[in-house]
């Protein structure tokens, strides 16, 4: 299902062209935050090279690769705790000839690698063994040493729309309503969508976010909302995500853009947007970044909730 969408993406088509042209490099940086898509893409990268039919998906080689039991495809750092000794073992293994002529090494969470580990891996980036490809998988380039970046070719994961994710979830048998909310909350990421599906609280939090932004109209209203489940300590990051999705749709509406992330919520978006100017909506979105920073400094949940609601109201009235 998701596999099919990954294979149909332009990102994977680009990789296939590279494989067919015989120009596979020894070092890649696979960039993208969606861990579900990233894992599938990595498997399919290797299968495209090691399968006689460029990754048919059904042969013994393809099944072994997707099952993570193919001897020439190895995975590292799934727990984000790779050590220098692990990197040394990886390097040693690259000198062992592969069974089928090519070996792949996938290092996940590359942004979490210490400088010492990255400097160790530079050895195979600078002086690779023949028929060896090392792929560093990362959310983004931040945390990757410039010396590593300069020696790796970039590959970017495909991104998917809310509609595509919703359709995929429905195809997998999830109810329409839950699939819609999970897709909206996912921000284009399947890993997030699956996480939201596993917890029924998210549907209630989604409705509550609209309730708060619709009915919190003045500073004296704030106290009435502070006991909302939306502002429980473990839910605050989700609350901020929900507010951002809704406020971005408000900004889109105020700017004349009819394309909303939320689905079937146009009435509520118009209601919330009615109190904002485009500048005010933009400033309200910026207030969410301030709230996230407060969370990193372990500021109390009630203080963060109170501050963010006050800042949103201030943005609404100050920028009229």
C-alpha cells in the first residue's frame, strides 16, 4: 500500500534512473522526517540494485531485503546510540566481498551520530571499497558534519498530501472519520498518521482545538480553557500542532487561498479567521514557536497554555 505510493513517486523514479544508468554512488544522505516512508525507501533502494528485475518485490532477494535478512544489506543506529566501535565494525565489514556483488549499509538517525562516529565513517566516504554503498538516513542536514555532507549525494523522500494519506488509510481499512483526522494531523507524514490512529484521544483533541480557537475571544475567557485535556502536559505538543494547522488554514482563507489542510471544517475556519487580519494570523502562528521553546525549557503546562492563548489573542487584536 504505502510501498506502492513510494514506488510511484518521482523520488524513487530518480533512484531507478540512477540504478539503470549504472551510476550508483558509494555515499548517500537520505533526507526526510517520515520514518515509515524512510524505512520503505531504504529497502527499495537496495532491492533496485540487488534484484535482477530492479526490485520486483516478489523474488527471494526482494523478500529477504524487506524482511531485513539479506546478508549484504545491513542496518545500524535504529536506537540512535551508535558508537565508534560500531562504526569500526561497519568499516571492517565493507572489505568483505558481498554475495551478489554489491553491499548496502543504512545508518539511521544520522543527525544523532556523534562527531567521533561521523569522522570514523569518513574513512569509507573518502576511500570506499568497490561495490559498497553507505546511506545515512536523517530528518535533515542539521547535525551532519560539513565534511560528511560534502562527500554524500542527497536523496529526498517523497512527500504526500492529506488526500493521499487519507485515501491510503481508508484502503487499509481504517474508518473514514479517523483516517481523515489522522491524515490532517500527519503534516504529510505516514509515521505520524499511524501514531494518531493508535490513540483515540487525538480525535477529541482535534475537536477541542477548534472549540478553543472559536470561543476564546478575550483574555478573560482564557481561564475557562486551561483545564482542557488539550493543555495536559503530555498533550501540549499536539495542541500546538493542531493550533498551527488551524491557524495556517485561517491565514490561507484570509489570503484568498481555498486549499485547506483541514477537511470539512470550512465553516469553523471562517469563524476563527473572522477575528484576524492576515498579519495577525501570521503573528499567531509565530506565537506557537515561542510556546514550543518554552516547553524545551520545561516551563509548566498551565503557564505555556496561558501564554500561547494570550499571545494568539494579542496577535488577533493588535494586528487588525
